[in-house]
């Protein structure tokens, strides 16, 4: 069929999952940046320097997050336009992206690279457990949805 004429093409489950994972990661970066960096002012993306450097690092994170959202939604719109979106895989990808970003932030940014901590002057393990536990819960939802979506393709 001629895709440019608006006719349906085959669903693209892998691409649907990946595109929505990008959106999910960018969305979680936005939540982190807006809530924890700006509203609560618990940390900056890079806290191992001056407050001015921390503010610049937040701006760079915000830029990356916006680019991710724009790119993700352009790719999502393309899937929709071509009738190639696999909705079940897209939902799974969204949760995998949300949890993946948060777990990466909690393990790599907070513990391995020590760019910042969730919060300073508090009992940190409680915050780490809540942060990484929420990330694992989001990832678990994404995995369950991905398994269901994959099973749905087979039937």
C-alpha cells in the first residue's frame, strides 16, 4: 500500500517501544528537573562545584530533556501518521523509559559518578531506597506491559 496516501502500514512494535521509552526518559528528566531541582531546590544536576555551575548544569539537563521530548513526539507523530503505532508496546516503552531514567539517575548519577545526591543533610539511605524503589516499580510495570504486548502479538 502507498503509505504517503495515508493507508495503513504494519505496526512497528519495537519502534513504538523505543520511541515511547525516549519520551518516558525525557518526561522523567523533566519531573526530576522541575520538582527536585527547581521547586524543592534539593540539588542541581552537578553539585560538586559552585552554585552557578550547578545552575548551568540544570540548564543543560533541561535542554537535553526538551530535545528528547521534541524528538520523541516527532517520532511518535510519525508512527501515528503512518498507522504504525503499536499502542501496547508504546505504553510499555513509556514506563520503561520513566523507570530507566530514574534508576540510571539513582545509581549512576547519585552513587557511581556522585554528581549530586537526592537531598543533603538528611538520612540519605531512606531517600535512596524511595528513589530507586520507585524506579524499580516503574520498570516492573514496563516489563509486565512489554510481556503482555509481546504475547498479544503472538495471539
